[in-house]
């Protein structure tokens, strides 16, 4: 009596799946991106502070006198600004920082707004949509929400008034010092070109351009 062999089942080798998620096809922003951005800001600030003048020259009592006319005061402000621009920027920054520290609610709102822009838009990878309360927001919707939030924080709270008042006080102190400080004893040969530029552009242009240039590749990688 012949014995029947058990039936042979067909064996199929499963093919490897080729489906990949969006996060695998496009890696998120490197974790060191924010650190590199902050390092570039720190380096720009350090380079700016290396160009500051001694405060002994800034507060030299023997160099103060009343200007004879408005044109002379304007000329003094321009020359003193070209020489003491880093010191003036430091003074305005300290006044702004003091104003924000004395208004902790405004400081918290401003820090929260800055963090919202950094982590919800600038350093958020494009393949990771923003999801809030179970709804997914596109990049355009996220940008619109952040703009509306910025307008609300700056103009509908006391943050804008604190910043504007601090800037007005700082600029007033800088202009008063520049008008009464006689610049004849200053070495202005190396700053003649800077003296002819605009106040705000040359005041902030150097550090701001370095920060923007260093942040551009990071932001482009995050939005790609």
C-alpha cells in the first residue's frame, strides 16, 4: 500500500516594501541648527563689543560744552555717533532691557512671541505640519496666525508702548550726549565713511547682516 506524501504548500518570499514616510524621505531640521543660529548671534555681538570705545572717553567731563547752533549740534551727533556707535547701542540696549525687566508681563509676552516664531515657523521642518486642537495648519495659515499674534502682542498690549518708550528714552540720551560732547579730541580718521551713513542702518547693519546671512541657510533648510 503506497503512502501519499503530504501536499507541499507554495512558499512565496515577501517583497520588501518600498513605502517610506515623509519624515524618512526628508529628514527634519538638524538638532544643531538652533545652536548654530545662536552661536552666530553671539559671535556677531562679541565682534561688535570688541569695537566699543572706552567709557572714560564717553564721560570725559572736560570734553562737554554747549553747542552754539543746531547745525553744530547735528555735526557733533554725527561725528560722535560714528565714533561711539557701539557704546550708544549698548546704552539703548541696557535701557530697553531695564524697561522689559521692570515689566515682566511684557517680557513674557515678547519671549513667547519670539519662541512662537522660532519653533512654529522658522525652525519647523516643512514635512511636519502644525497640528493644534486636532486640526492641521498649512504654512500659509501658520504664517497668518503668527502675524496676527504679533500685531496683537505689539499693538494691543503694553509691549509696544514699553519698547517704543524705552527706545525714545535711549535715542534721546544718545542725541543729548552727542550734541554736548566735543568731538575734536577723537580719532575720526578711521570712521569718516561710517559717519556719512544713516543712523539706524549703520548702527545695526553690521551685526544684523551677519545674523541674517548665518540664519539664511538654516531657515532655507527648515522650509525646504
